C-alpha cells in the first residue's frame, strides 16, 4: 500500500482548502514485458473517495484521477485523514 496526498482547493461546505492523505492499495501484477509494452504510459483512473470537512464535520465526495499501469492496478482507495497543519 502506498500513501498519497491530495489537496481539495474548495470544500463544498466551508469553501476552504484542505489536504488529505490517502491510502492506495495496488495489485502488483507480475508479467513478462513485451517489447511494445516497455514504453507503456500510465493511464488515469477515476476514484471517488468520501472526505470530511474539518470545519463543519460534514461528509462530501470528490472525483480524483490517480495513475494506474497494467502491472500496478489500483484495487482500493481510502482516506486516512487530514494532513497536519493544513486545515
């Protein structure tokens, strides 16, 4: 699992900016690389995690795009919480 930070520039509840830490679970797929796959570019996968506004304590959902490759597929995304000092 990896951790990634996202910043929501305008919260729908308080209109403030908040930064959250996400936990991204990926399925590592082992396969033989073919010559035409070596230059594979990562694709963007849409995820829609639920966040909580720290000011109003109300939940909201945001669509985000994370990078994904054929050997490193996204399985699950969960919100760990706010990044310290960004409320």
